C-alpha cells in the first residue's frame, strides 16, 4: 500500500487540478485498482500511484497540452483527438516531472490508460481496467466488463478496446491509430 503521507500529498495537489466530480472518480479508480491489484497479485503501491495521477491533466486546455507535447517532443497528432487521448500522456509527463515518479510501469500505465497499448505491464492492465469499471460507471456493458475483470484482466482489456472502438465508430469520430493497433494485437491473442 502507498504510504498515507505520500498519498495525501498527491491528493492535496490533485484537488487543485481537477473538479470535485473528477476527484471522486479518481478515488473510485484507486479503490478499484487496489481491488484488482490484490486479486491479481500486482504491486498495489504502483497501481495506487497510477490511479491517483491518471487524470491529473484531464481538464487542461489545449494550450496547456500543446506546451507539454512540445516540451517532451510527444506526437503532436494527439492534438487532433482531444483531451480523451491527450490527458494520459500529459499526466505521465507530469507524474515524472512534478512527482518524481521514474518507474516505467507506473508512467506507462498513466500514459496508455485510455489509448491502450499492444504490450501492457500488469500495472498498466490494472489501471486500464479499473478506470473503465470503477463503481461510478453506469454505461451499457459495464456489468459485463466487471464480470470479465473478475475472470481475467486480459479479457476485460479486449472488451474495453472493442467497446471503445464501437462507441467511437457509432459517434462517427476518428479513432486514435494506436488504439486500433492495441485492439488488433489483443484480439489476436484470443
């Protein structure tokens, strides 16, 4: 478990960066990440760090995102996909810079928590699924996702990727190419 003093210092900063609604979501993701990490014997502390910081930049402006993309030479095409894609990679950079997190598992989990990736550490898998099934979620299919998460993180990942792509296609919006790549890789494993 994450040291309570470290946890509180993160939460204090986080409260200044996100809305109350988003803050409550982060706490629910942390709770779900702890549950999944415990069930699957994954490092709970790493999962807590990732859960607490995953939405740090969720409510930033496009100008703020652009500054970070430039600073770290990240893929500028992410700007075309909005905050849904941008907030994870930007939050990972902030976790490193502001919170001095150097652990690749934590940073990758934050970076890819909405995009997905063809290779995911156990910490990344936990965050990817926990963010999708936290107890405040009510979308159609969340019950099935929760059932799958109890059976296998990998099954839940495939389900999330599949549902995300179908949702975006139905909305007739562009789908970030790395998400499609992740889906293609994960579906080939099943």
